[in-house]
C-alpha cells in the first residue's frame, strides 16, 4: 500500500508532524484488535488498552526509518511500547491531569506514532502552546520551569472542568488539530504538548469494532 505523506509544522517552534494516509492494512489491524483482552494500562490514558504484538509492527518500522531520518534526524528506530487503545472514560470521570494537554517524554529522540482505526472520523489529535511560558514542547531543560508555571496557572485559573479539552483555554492555546481519518497515522515528537480531540457525542464503547480504536506506538531513535 502506497503511503500519502504530508509534513506539517506548527506554532512558533515549527515542530513537525508527519501525516500518513493509507497507512496500512486497516482491516488486518482491526481484526487483530478484535480478539484481544483490554484493560486500563497506566494512570493517564482515559480508556482501555491491549499490547500490540511485535510482528504487527516490523514492516511499519522499516518503512518509517527513512521518514524519521529525513524529518526528525533519527535513525535506528526501536519500539518502546505499542498498544491498541480505546477511549472509554466519560468526561465526568476524568482525573485533573486528563483534562490538560500533556507530553509523553522529554527526550527529543522519542517519537509517537498514532494510527486511527475507527470508522468514526469525528475525533483527532490537537497540539498546544502553554501560554505563560510559550512552550510548545517540553525537554529536560524546560521541565522545571514548566512545572512551576503550570502550577501557578492552575492556582490562578483553577482545575479545568471535567471534560475533554476542545480548543483554547486560559492556560493553553491550540495551535493545530489533525482529524482522525480512518487508516491515517501521524508521527510526532513525544515531547510536544498535545491531547486527543474528542467531540461530546463520541461513542465511548469498549468494543474495538465500534469504539474509538487507535494504535499508539512509542518509538526511540538515535541522532
């Protein structure tokens, strides 16, 4: 299957996001997902997950190598973690940290690959700027200042209401949003501030056939 690749850069930092349409054999992925057992994994993801078998990722990894080298200057990609993920948490049950944009890792060699596998294309992934610092990504050097500033912001403005973030807030400015088209994948640095864009009427079904199914793969490379 031929990839349709677009490279977009957002915000003042011009962080790249690689958008890949016709990413893979989507029905093969969905069939694999249908036979797995799902459970909460980790404190941050608002739903349930199941590990992805390494064999499912071998061809993908090989095809991503030249893309990662050209766009991010990284080689020798390795899978850190990979999960089928289904959003199931109602807005009223979100923890405070789930109501904010987040970053996955501070290392600039870490990448996130998100593959959309739900026929419902109303959701997506948004990227944000922290208003008081201007940060759009958080590395090890920025982390202490970001934590102090974010704590001050939340004391000033309060914890966000129990809902999925869906645009600008007093603390964060949305700088980009990518629609979750079926069989689209996006590749971006894990240290960028981002979160899922989830409409109010999104199905929160735990069934991989009808819920918001994605594959979340976390990669590491070498400069």
